[in-house]
C-alpha cells in the first residue's frame, strides 16, 4: 500500500468516525423527543436525579421497553434514583396497580415483576381477572392468603390513590412515560425504538446534571 492509498483509507475511516460520533451526540429536541412539564413536581430526594417510570402491566409498549430499562437499571448512576409507578389511567388498570403494590409490599418485585409481564404478554394469561391472578400467584410459590390480604389492604389502596393523583399531576395521557427530576417527560411514543427512549432518558439526565 502506497502513501496516497493509506491517506485515502485514513480519511475515509476518519469521516466515518465523525459521522458516527455526531449521530451519537445528536441533541434531543424539545417537543420531539421530550416535553417540559407545565407544572414541575417536587422529587423525593433533592440530592438525586429522580427517574419515574409510569407503566401498566397490560401495555405492550411497556413490555417491549422493560428489558431495555432493566439493562439500564443494571448500570444506574450513583446520582440517579429510580422508581416504578403503576399508572391508573382507566378503571380497568386498577387491578394491575394493586398487583404491583402488593408484590412490592411483600418484597417480591425482583422475583415477580418480569414474570407478570411475561404471563400477560407471552403466555396470554388474564391476570386482570382476580381469581386467575390469585391462582397464578400461588403457582409462583407465594402465600395466596397473604397476597390476597395485601392486595386488598388499605395500604395498597392508598398507594393506588396516590399513583392516580401523580398521573394527574404529571398530566399523563399514556404509558410508558418516563419523568426525569419532576420536570421532563419522554415516552415510547416520542422515540422510534425502545433503545431510542433509553437514549433520550440518558440525555435528559445529563441535561439535569448540567442544570444543577
């Protein structure tokens, strides 16, 4: 290979790297990739950048985003806190919200959260039907009576009411929705792919860091 050929290849590779890096660094656009909430909400810990995921177990878009979000959570930055919030946008979403808060109260989120998604979307089990739900829970090795008691408890009802209030405060109209530091919102509908949603999430976190 002569010097001219080497330079040509080098310039070609350099241009490719520049194109790739510019696409990675492409800025997110307000109104396209995210929105600014008209009424920002306080976060639980001012020392952390708070991320909330509003979801519904029955939502296929939430299901498709979940593995990407789970992978992101495995590398959660130390200055970021995360919380799942079951959305309650319709009357038939209440059962799913109660399921989440019941398994959370029983310390079973890590064990059952993924399985519930799979049961509904992969296995086509109607977990919104309480009798089917309780049978399925028992098959997962969970104490059925304890789950039923927790599911119907006053504490779980209070949490569902709180999540319903949060949906109104954040003025959400659909899921999945990710709220960053009580100020910014992005969703699956605003990004072309689940990974695109995660990329926007990371960009919003960095935006908040700079603002701090």
